[in-house]
């Protein structure tokens, strides 16, 4: 099976499973799971923050950040297609009474900083208080430029705002830009990242930030039912991923580039894959019947998610030969 729907579909390797089986565990709610503690310390050190907390998901880690940074009635500025706004069940509003101010993304995945500045509310009892700006890196697989992050930090400092990074795929960005991940995260007051995407762990995310923020996040995690007991079994997979699966993300980027290059030669398809793309390829099908294409590929062991535009995501379970097989299958369909 060649599953290109997302990098969340990866399976833990035998070595990762062995690390999970051998994990030293304790009760994490009491702070006594040594593997969880080691993972949190490792992540905080890697990202250059004071502390970190192990969470069940990216959605939970983003929500903990919002609840930690914002009070009831506060407002955060965010992209309209950002995961923390569009795909997380409205948790900020429904659970935190935090008001989102959504802005359009630019084609390169950034938020126009002039628009961000214009969205900051003046101090007035009629308005919610602007507290936080949320960025996403990568956004649709695109890496945010380092100079842009510096400019965003200057803007938020000028307006006395905090800044959170939904860095679900932050290691893809760091590998693409060939910089230590802390060079990206140093511009933010908090960063959340996923272990269960390109890094290949079966579950889990981390929120990294100041000791005060993480202390508050730990209280909120318990409130949300996220307190875990012998969680070292899954934390061990996260440690293995961070120690072994970061540098290999470059292979996924090369496979995505190869896939985009080959598919772009097919005149029936319109392929989107920019220079700052990592492991995603977007294909506009034009007049092609997406249902027929999906069924045709499925019969050949290739799984895609199609809704007019197809997002093809490379990951550690996708090889160079898989890429060649996918291209051949597209060619076969188009030649019918």
C-alpha cells in the first residue's frame, strides 16, 4: 500500500517498537514517568526553551498554548486556513472563550504583517483585547522564511503581543532550511510540534515554552482529561523519533520534488510545488474525474485524498520506487 494522504499514516518501525517495549515507566500525573520526563527535557533543550509538556495530539498542544497565553475574552490573530483555527473543533472559542481574528494567508504561507498590525485592536472596552499571534510552519508544506520570522517578532514586540508557533512539521522546516530547529523557535513565546507526522511516532505532540507557560499548560492538560499515567511507552517512540528520524526528512523532501517534477510533465495536470516546499505536492486535476482517478489508483494499491485538488504527502513509508510507481499509475490513468 502506498498511502499519500498524509504523513500521519506512518507505522512505527521495529526499532521504534522495541524502544517502546523496553521503556522505563511510572505515573506521569505524579511526574514520575522517567521516559516522559526525559522526552520533555530533550525537546525543551532541542528547541531552546525552558520547559516542555508531552501532549496527546497537536490539537491539544495548540489549545494548551492558547489557554496559557490568553484570558477569557482575549483575541488571537491567525490564518484562515491555519490548523489551529480551521481544524481543531473551535476549541479556543468553545473551551477558552478566546476570540479568533482570522486573516488570509499569502501564497507563500505567511500572514502579511501589515494586515497583522492593522488587526491589532486599540485599547477600548468595545473590543476584545489582542493578546497573541499564531503562525504555522510549515503551512501547506511551505517553510516560512527566517527573515519573515524576525520581522514578525519585531512587530509583536512593538505591540506587546505574544507569538505562538504551530510547528506541527517544524523539523521539516529546519531540515529544509539547514538550520538548528531552535533558530526558528527562538522568535516565539511557545512552539508546538508533532511526533506523529514526518517523525514517524504513533502518537503525541509537545508544547515547548517558558516554565510559567508549561506550568499553566499542565493544569489545563489535566482539566482537558489529558493526564496520562504510564505514558513512557509512547514517549519512548517520541524520543526514538527525535534521535533517529529528523535528518532523514530530507529524503521525503527529495521524493516530493521528484514526484512534482515527474507529474508536471503530464500536460493534463497542474502541479504546485515551490522552492520552499518540503514534503507536499498539490495537483489540480482540472476536468479529470477525481472519483474515477481515486478508484483507479486504489485498485493499484495507491491511496490519495482528492477534492478537486489532490495533496500528495511523502513520508518515511514512501520510497523512491513508490514514487516511480505513483507516476506510472497517473500516466496509465491519463492514457485511458
